[in-house]
C-alpha cells in the first residue's frame, strides 16, 4: 500500500510521535521514509532516512524543524511537499491546542491538509505509538460532498491488511439547520438518509473485500460524534475526506482521540 512515506517538518513533541509513527508504518509495509531538506538554492529535496537514525532525526526535527525555519515559508514548503505524486503517504505531527502564531499563519495544519494530494496522516503529540499501531478498529466518516467511495475503499484496504473492524459513521449534523427547523419529522428524515448512506457504504466496503463491517448513525456535531464514537468503540484510526469538510477538518484532527487519515478524492 505504501512505498514512500514523507514526514513533514514539525517541532517539539510533535516530531517524536510523527517520526515514530512513520517508521512503524514503514516497517510494516517495507517502505522508505523521507524528510524534506532545504538545499543551497533555497529549494528543497527529499532525503531518505535510515531507521537506525530515528533518535537523531527526531531530535533534529524537534529542535530545528529540519532546517526549515518558521512562518509562512515553512508552511508553504510543507504544503508543497505534501502535494506530491512521488509519495504514497505524508505524516504530520500536530498539537491538540492552537498557538497564537498558528492563527496568524492562517491555520497551518488546515492549509497543509487542503493542499495535499497524497493521503496525509495527522498524529497528535500525545499519541502512544505502541498502542496506536497496528490497527484493530478503523472508523470512516461518511459525511461530505466529495467522492466518499475513495474514503471507503481506503478504509477497507487498511482494514483488510490489519484484519480490523471497519466502522462506517454517518452523522446528522444539527449545525446545518436552525433551531426552529429542527423538528422530529426533519430529524427522522435525515436519520433515514444517513442510515441509507451507511448501508450503501457497507456494500462498497464489502465489495472491496472488507469483513467485520459496522454501520452507525450519529446525531450532533461532527467533531463531538467522532470523539464519542471513537472512545466508545476503541477506534485506532479515523479516515475523513479533507476537501469535503472545510472548517471541520482542523477541529477533527486536533480533537480526535486517534490519528486521522485525510484522504482526497482521486
């Protein structure tokens, strides 16, 4: 599934989880891990990493951000690296809380995720890598206007590889309606649509070869539903469609109790 994995430049404790997680996946897939490195011309190149140098690489990212510096230039290069057909997966370490400078930089995490064409895995700084990988349960969020089939098939592919349960969640989001419009009739209609969406998704996943498929419908804010469902069902990985969730994306990846795989439509 993965041959070339890219770790994006991050700092502090975020680097430790991102680097460790990337090498866990690389070992499982017999893949190569790359880091972006600035060169004399001011451009960058991808440098292949040796697993034996994990402690040194982690320290390098934690203290210097792999020589990238700070601010918009740093974020632009990270986004360019993630927007690459030469990598199969990008791994990005994140904080659960925003810093003021991240507001000023116009949501650096959201910008990187929106720019990436390769699937991008966000790993929170407090994740215990030894418990987070390999996967036993995977959750695919069905909400969004983009091609949900891509997400379902990616989730199914991962579930098959890990012999994991595949959970398909469709959320009835109250935020799309005003309070006065939120009647029992409308709720019932939306929940019926969500159930139908989940059932159709299960057919797609089964056709892809997945077993142990679980469908669910949640009611409320998408972020809260992912949090509660993931905790209740011991989910190890959440799969979402970045381009379709817009303002929800950054909240989801920061608040989810697990790493989040952001998949864009092909």
